[in-house]
C-alpha cells in the first residue's frame, strides 16, 4: 500500500505530461487548421498571423470568434464566381443557339434564318441587337420595354428566308 502511495507523484507527473501533450497537440492542430483556412480565404499575410494568434491565445473563444469573423467566401470560390461572370459576359458576344430549332445563330441576328423565330430586337435609339428580355440598351443606355416572343410579321419572314439562302459570312 505504501509502495503505491509513494508512486502517486510519479503517476501524477505522467498524467500531467499526457494532458499537456494532448493540449499542445490540440492547440497545434487548431492553429494549423486556422492558418490553412484563413490562407484559403485571404491573401493578406497580416490577417493570416492575426487569425492564427487569435486561436492560440484564446484557444476555444478565439476559434469561435474566428469562425464568426472569417471571410465567408474562399479565394477559389471567389475565383469561380468571377469565371462564371466572365462566361456570362462572353455568352452575350458568342454565337448563340436558336431556341426554336437549335441552329447556331450569330449574336446580331434578330430572327433565326432557319425557323424564323424572333431572337432579338434592335434598339430604337442605336439599332444594336438587344435580347428580348433586356430593359436597357447596354450600348446607348436607352431604356426599352422587355418583349415576349411574338409571331413574326410576314414581310420580315420573307426577309428572313432570303437571309437563309444568303451565304454565311
Ligand atoms: Zn431557329
Ligand atoms: Zn441603344
């Protein structure tokens, strides 16, 4: 019995060493996780250091504060979003697909030469082709009322079929 009592300080030392080790490992893990996380969300080195220090100095509260304050979007998310926006802008310029027949049509076509579907209308001010649902001309700023798809007048249908036989430029 005395033998065990003598060994108590020894066990306590081992126990505190284990507890200390686990705490250090956890702290290190949290710090590394935070550093990686903030690096994915910000390019600012000062922000990286401050965020990592925050969770090291106040292990639990710091992490909660960090999770509340960190930038919502990661850098790769922001990059993807900018790519999407670019693709959207390009779609305005690029050849388009006719919703009526699936043929590729040029962006400036007002009517599909194959099936006579109305694709665009021209701006009343500057005559640039506008999407039917646009409410403002992006070329001259004239406000226009969006139009629903409407049947093609016969006269324009003839023009459209004439364009159909014309060589593609
Ligand atoms: Zn068509
Ligand atoms: Zn215009």
